[in-house]
C-alpha cells in the first residue's frame, strides 16, 4: 500500500494576524499540491488552460476564477496547457477562527457559516460573482488595519450570498464528520451511508431507517440535500474511490468493488461522467501534480 506524502504548507499567518494577502504576477504555477490549516481565497486571472486540483476534483480553468478552499483540503494550480503570458493572482489566507464559532451561530452569519462548511469541499464562484468582487480584491492590498478586516468580512459575506457557487470535491474525500446537515434524520442517514457505502444499500433500507415511506423519504432527502438519494450514494462511493486511487496501489477493479460498485464498466462510466476522466487518468494526473509516494 502507498500513502500520499503531501506538502503541508506552514502559512505566514501568525496568531496576531487576521489575514495575510499576496498579490503576484507570474508566468507559470510552480507550487506542488499541498494543504494547510487555514482558509484560502484564491483569485486568478489570465491563466486559461491551467489545471486546478481541489481534493479529488481536477479541471482546466478559464481566464478568470475565484475559489475558496477550506482548512486541510489539498489543492494546487498547475501550468498544464497554459501557453504563456503573465498570470495575475491574489491569494488571501485567514485563520479558521477569524469568525468565532459562537459568533457564526448568530442568524446574521448563517450564510457565512454555511459557506465555510461548503468550503471543506472547495467552492468555485461563478464568473459573474468573480467579476463583481474582483475590483474589491484588487483594492484590498491598499487598505490597512481595521478597515481591511472589515472589507474582507464584507467580501466574504457577499460571496456567501452569491448565486451559482459550485462545490468541487466529493463530500467523502475530506472529513465527512465535519459537515452539518441541520437535520437529525439526514445526519443519521449520512452516517449510515458513510459506514456502509461498500454494501448493497437500497432506498427502502434508508427510508426504513428514517421511519418514512419511500416516496416521502425521497422527497424529504432531495429537499434537504439538493440531490437524490441515489446521486448522494454515488458521490459518497466516488469520494472513497478517489482517495483509494490516490493513496493505494489497488487496481481500478479492486477499488470499484471495495467502494460498492459491482460492475467495473459501470464504475468507469460513472467516474468519467462525474469527473470528466477515467479512474486511471485521474490517478496519473495526481501523480503528475507533485504528489510524492512511498512504499
């Protein structure tokens, strides 16, 4: 079995800082896949064709992007197919306790709290949102002291209420226990799925666990989760499969069966549909992006 040896970045943040900001211009990305204890808001311009890796998500990027990465989520940007020209990047890193946990429980902070929970999977903001926020990010380095902190908080709030944000990594690739579902029934079902994802789980079993009829449960689950029970179970299985592809030498066939896919063709088809690459290509992409392994 192999184990990923990712670079753990020690950010320059001290306990006396609220946040740190870097505004850079460069011709290529040269930092390996890494993780750190802090939140990171990353704005990138003019890097079309570069590759983004967030958790188990891999994608080529366009001319403009803004991503929020939660604590301890592996991430990195790579030159890939970017053909040259100056890349502009603004990176803001802030402590996970910049907003105190009790403070986040207040009604007015609910959107930010939800955004922080989602950022444990990585969040890509829409092009429209990025264009609106971009001038404020560019001006932020010129602001000082208390006013700079207020502006960062204001930016984070506006991002948290913005439409069409997209979660990038599968839920179970990170720490599933850190997510809050705001429902005891949903939490009970998700715990069951995360424990038994390698088994043949039916909608009827889940409905029985929730003490509901199948029809009522299907409606309830989709209303709470924003996706069907089957899609959620597939996402959970793919998250575990992605981690095994990165961290072990198991064959693709072995991983498919270990994660509850009883048909290798079906596994390959679903994986490619969800991640836009085959399991083998996914493994190779990770290996080529600075993840060193050891036996």
